[in-house]
């Protein structure tokens, strides 16, 4: 057996080493390849952004979401639970108005 020189880096010690192909390494390689395919497929299926929100900054979308949540909470405090939101455009103004729906079963 040859004497191992001291002071070598890990890279230098493993230089020329070839790992033997075993059943375990084949399974691990196949599992890793399947994982890469799954991750790539998940990344492709995820839409980047809704096209209706194109041109809006993330801050503006977040602010709009907060205001709608505030409106929802106010309606809940007032006892309005069954409603729909109507959106109207009048010139350069867009208005979102909650409209209370009547129960279909109530007379």
C-alpha cells in the first residue's frame, strides 16, 4: 500500500478516483433525475402573473387587496354576509360597490 502524502486538499486526495456504479447509486441518480423533472414541470405550470394585473406594481395590488379586505370586514360587522361586488368604470374613475344579494329561499 502506498503512503498517503500529508497536506493535500480533498480535491487532490480524490484526484483520479472513479466511483463504482452500484445499485444504490443507480437508484439515487434515477430519483434525482425524476425530482428535477418534477421541479421543472411545477415551474412551467405556475403562471408568472395574471395578465389582468399587468402594469400594476406589487405594492398597488397589495394595497387594493387590503382595501377590499377592509370593505369585507365592514360589511361583516354590519351583518351583510351575502353580497357581490359590482365594478363600474366612469371615465377615468373605477368604482367597486358591494350589492347585497337576497336569499333565494326567503319570501
